[in-house]
């Protein structure tokens, strides 16, 4: 049995209770060593075999799973497996071999970044849409999903895997429609002990990244959700009636 486990956003105690239990029971752990906090491996048993997938190919990862198919295997991915986890190809290989698997969700780093920023991505009157994306690098993106194209919506944008492309990113965000003074922030290693938050604007994004030597392991957030101008929600408005509470007439 292979368990795909989301490791959480960084801090060891942000893994789910289920994820922690699966780590404690695992005979084999294959973890994304370039991204996952190694402190999570302390939950493993003393005789657990541990493999660092940052030094492995897909074929090598799948081969470990195949050879250990009678054992309890944890494939430990950063954040939540559903976002830039490259898990579908692993699942497909397991299906072809008839090996069972399941998925344990985790806390994505974009959630950790919001916590670090003390921010809410969806604010009334500001943005009700969150776009999770990445800039085009060695891995292409569909033409309809370029940063420039998505920026036209003016929504909250969370940008993964792009900390080494901030000059291009700044240019594409501006060309797509975000004014240069639009609030932005770079969150380095959200929820880790060495977490760092750098607030800036779209127009100063590249300058801020360079000044702080940010080239990887950082999320870039863009949008007016970072400003102090927003409307109060209807949910807790005393005049707003819900199925749980009558509204007060004024």
C-alpha cells in the first residue's frame, strides 16, 4: 500500500494527525528532500528505509514502490499533493502495476503564506477569486494561462515556483493589468523557523526579491487583499438574516 501524504507547509506540527500516523507506521518513506522539512522524518520508526526523491528519477521512485509493494510506503510531498506535486504520473504507474494507493491531504504553502501575512485572500468588495498559478519557465504553461492573461482578472493571485523569475513576473503582471502600485508580498518558507515576509508592490517586486536574495522556496502573492480597504462581510452584519439568525431592522 502506498500512501501519498501532504507534509504541510513546513512546520513539522502542521502535518495532519493522519499524516503523522502514516509516517509512524511506514516501512518505507520516499520524501521530496528539496522541499519537505526533514524534521518530519523524526516521526519514522528506527528501521524505516528512507529515500530522498530529489536525487531520483520517476522510474527510480516507482521502482522503490514496486519492490516494497508488500510493505507500508509513504510518499511524502510538500504542502498538499494536489498542487504542483507531480503525483498523477506516480499514481498512473501504480495503477498499471496493480498497486493500491490512497491520498492524505496536507496544508498547502499558500495557506501557510496567508497565515504569515495575517491575510484573507477573499475580501468582500475586493476579490472573491483566488488564482493559483506559476510563471512559465523550463516547464511551459498553456497560452490561455500565462501570467499576463490571468492578470487581466485583477483577482488575488498566488504564484508558485517563480521566485527566480521576478523580473519577468513583474513585467507580465503589469502588462496584464495590475497597476505598479498594486500590493504584493513575497513569503519565503512559510511556517518554517526561518520564514520571512517581504511586503512590496507589483512595481517593486523584482527589486525586493533581489535585495533579499530570494531565488527559491518562496510564494509571491499579488492583489488588493493586502490593502486595508475592504467591505465588512454580510455574514455577521446585524441587519443580514440567515437561517440561523434574524436580522435587525434599522
